[in-house]
């Protein structure tokens, strides 16, 4: 009887460790995903900003030429 209880307790401790490690890994993966999304958003905003800056400069140059 005592042997079964100790085996079950060791089993539960092992399962708890495995579950906590899996949850930690899940949290880390979610954090990296969120960081990746924000990095991509920043790059796309930077690219849009550069694109519109070029368009504004082109427009200003056209206006200067027409004067």
C-alpha cells in the first residue's frame, strides 16, 4: 500500500514538472510571436513612411520644375 502511494506521488510530481515546463514553453513562444508581430509592424510603418517621403519629394520637385 505504501509503495503504491509513493509511486503515485512521484508520478504526480513528474507530471507537474512536465506540465509546468510545457506551459513555460508556450508562454515563451507566445511572447516571441507578439514581439515578431510588433517588429514587422514597425518595419512596415518605416517602409510606408519612406515611400510617402519619396512621393512628397517627387511632388515638390515637379512643382519646382513647373515654376
